[in-house]
């Protein structure tokens, strides 16, 4: 049976999740707990804010056994930065709804995405940088994952 979960009235989940990556082809996130927003383990005590997630929809893909579609909104307050992380083996699509986000995947140059910008990310990519570039305005992303059913969609990896 195909399960559908819509988070209509659910509160936003506080977590570090992000979308960072390549250009018009990279990827974004999901987590279950708050995490410090730091670039390195030494900086993890920083008071820099992190992002929050608001789940929108999660549904098993019909005719694609073992795969799930998940969408969510990632909200970056001003000056927010996500901890380095991976999105497991999920294929990820991100679209900038508002603001400007800078991101870098391991082995790639940093990229800046403005409202309307989008990218995809390959499974297993390491986000070494994902941040809101503005000290005064929020940034928001729509992030879509196609993952193995039951997999975590965001796992912190503070040692890039």
C-alpha cells in the first residue's frame, strides 16, 4: 500500500539540513534533531544559527518498489549555516524560493544560488558548506528527495 503523509499543521522541525552543490545539478536534506551550525568541529560552539525543516509530503513511489519521494522546505534564518552533511543515497533536487544560498560540495567550487536558482545532487555527495549569505534576510529552499524507503535523508559529517 502506498502511504502518503502531508505535514499540513505540523510544526517545523529544527535541524540542520541543506541544499548545496553543483549548479543546475546538485542536492539538499532532512534531519530529526537540532545541530550546531558550524563549519568545523572546533567551530561547533558557535552561536551562528542553523536551518529548520518543514516536511511537506512523503510518499512511496508507485511502481518503483523500495523508493520514496519526500519534499520539504528548508528555512535559513539570516546568517545561518548548516553543519557539513550528506544525504545518504538519495537523489536530491533543490529550488531557491527566497533569498540567496551559497554551497559547496566536496571537490567542487563554491556556488551561489539566488531566488529561482536550482540544482540536483548525486547520491553520497558531501556538503562541506551550506549557508544563507545574508546577515539580515532569510533564505528558503524547496528540497525534493528520491530515496530508499526508510533511509535517513540527512546525516551530519563534521570532518570533511
